[in-house]
C-alpha cells in the first residue's frame, strides 16, 4: 500500500515537471513572438512562426499553449497535494486534445510548411508525455476514462484561472507596448519574388537605439528592404549595387540646363536676398542634380517593386487616426478617395502658405483620388493667427473658405477685425452675419476642437500634414510625393 502511494506521488511529481516544462517552452515562444527574446533563430523556426498557421483569430498559438500547460499544471498540482477521485480524468482529457492538435501541427511542419520548429516539437513531445503519464495513472487507479464526474468544480476553477492568466498577459502586453511596433519579430515583413523576409532578418541590420520614433524605424526598415530588392536585381545582372546604381543614373539622367537653373532661381530668389544668379549658379546646379538623381533612383526602385512582385507587410502603427472636428469639418474632395491629406496650419506661417497652395493644387490635379481636410493650428507666438483662424471658420459658414484663406495667406502679418470683414465682404459674404460669427462662442468652440486635436496628436510645428495617417512635417518634396502617388496608383 505504501509503495503504491509513493508510486502515485512520484508519478504526479513527474507529471508536474512535464507541465512546468511545457509552460517554459510555450513561454519562450510567447516572448519570441512579441520581440522580447531572440532564442529561436534560423530559417525553420522563423518559417514556422511566420506562417499563416501560427495564429488563430490573430492570437499566436503559443498563447493557447501557455494556457493549456498552465491548466494541466494546476490540475496536476491540485491532485498531488489535494487529491480528488476523478481529477486525473481532466488531465487525461485535456492532454488527449493536446496530442491531437500536436499531431496536426507536426503534419503541417512536415508536409505543408516544410520546416521544423524545435520548440514546437518539444511541446508536442511534452504533450504526449502528459497524455501517457495520465493514462498510466488512470489505469493504475482503475478509474473510467473520459469521465468528468465529481471534477466539474475543479474544471471550472481551472478554466477561470486560465482566463485570468490570459487576460493579465494581454493587458500587460498592450499597456507596456514593445519595440517591434506591436508585432511579432517572426512575422513576414515583405516578400520579394515569392521569398518571405521576416522582421528579425531586417532588424539584424538595423540599429534601433538611435530611432525612438516609430516612423523613423519604419523608414529605416523600408530602406533595408529596398536595398535587398536592389541586391536581387543587381545579382540578376551580374553587378554590384554600386555598379547598378551608376548604370541606372547614367542611362536615365539628363544634364541640368541653364534654363533649369534660371527657373529655379526665379522661383526661390526670395530665399537668397542680395544674391545674384551668377553667385548661386553652382549651388543651384548641385541641388537640381541631387534632386534629379534621387528621382531617378526612386522611380527605378518603384519599377523593381513591380518586376519582383514586392509585397510590403511592415507594421505601420505610427499611422494615426485623425478625429474629425465634431462641430465643423473643412473638407474638399470626394468622401472616399485613395489619398486623404489632413493639413494643420497657421495663417501667419510662410511654410503653411506653401503647403496650403501645394495641397490645393494636388487635389485639383487628382480630384477623383485625393481629398483634403483643413485643420487650424494657430501658434501662440503669432499674435493675429487666432483671430484669423476664427474668421476662416466664419468664412466656411458662408462657403468662401478656400478663396478667403488664400486672401489671408497673401498678408502674413496680423490683421484687424475690420480688415477681415472687408476681405469677406469682397468675396460676397454677408457682413453682419460674418461679424456676428466672429464674436460667437460657436466659432471659438470649433477652433478649440481643432486645437485639442493638435494636443492629442502631440503636434509641435506647422505645417503638419498627414497622408493617409502618415505624419509629415512639411509638404513632401517631389520625388517622395511621386513615389507615394505611384504606390497608391494615383495618376492623371
């Protein structure tokens, strides 16, 4: 009798050890999924964990495994120190399900994915071990298999505890965030010619210590992917990346003419007071050459993305959702478009004037594909910008917003109330109604709503633009803009 009791205790301790090992095994995979560990490296592990079979309803399978082993551990521990007649049946029944699931995923690794994940195989072995030990224990006790009698209370308790563990884990994860932009390092970040590239492969070449902003991390990751793309093309041509770049530039570049230099000077001479064309000629030529070279490379990369079936799956959680002004929305263009530009601006800012003009021109050029949302962001150091913003809100109330805003941008100095009323009247506004609006609380509330949104988004400079939620300080230059439009399939 004593020997039988000792055998049961040793068997249960062995069972506890197996389930504890399962917790550590799945825990390691959980940490790996969320970028907190780099223990699982190599093509097989990455391939399995980045496959479409590694998630259920968007939840990594390792999370389910962690809950599964924790449930088995709790049941085994309870049976060891507070035994109940049919508690082992719960262990057997759960492990039976675990073995069936493990067999299925081993099959996937062998015949579908074609790669092996060591930690997944360890989990399958541990699950089989728990199944065999629990089967042995039940056979020794002569208890009926697949029985839940007298075990309902324990089962409900285990289910509740597992749910709590599950909730605490996800609550902690989403509260703290993580360096991998909220996604698994093992996820597929891009595909080139059908070959997947994981986030870990990219970040091995990326020093994140100098990139605190998520948008900077995204751009650096994208640059690495584009370099890999150029490497593939260069190898196909039997060239190095440097030789390929030189070849493309020589083929596509055109010389900068004197007319190009003069045109640039005429457009930008206000930036260089007292400087003649002759003094600036060399610098202008260098600037134009650099811009043209950049455009050639960007266009080539864009074409290579199509030729090599490039798929970009990089996480973009730096993209923000701009909340509309609940009181009044300044919006031009169709309701649903390929590109939505949101412009936060100040009426006494020269760069805002240029961004406003360029944004309007872009919307006019691609009227069916581009829409624009205008939001006020008066800077406190600009004395007249607050009043001008309110007057523009009143102008919108009388359907003269665009023309009125263009008039305001003609003079960036502070304006008196009477001057603003005169401008509105010249554009066909009702003077009395306009004046009443300037003094109303409604216009002030509308402006306050815009200001609150700038605070929520932590905006600090004007103009601040968002292209489909992607933040940009200032209007993008021509090469970047052309690439963006091309990626969205926007053309004349």
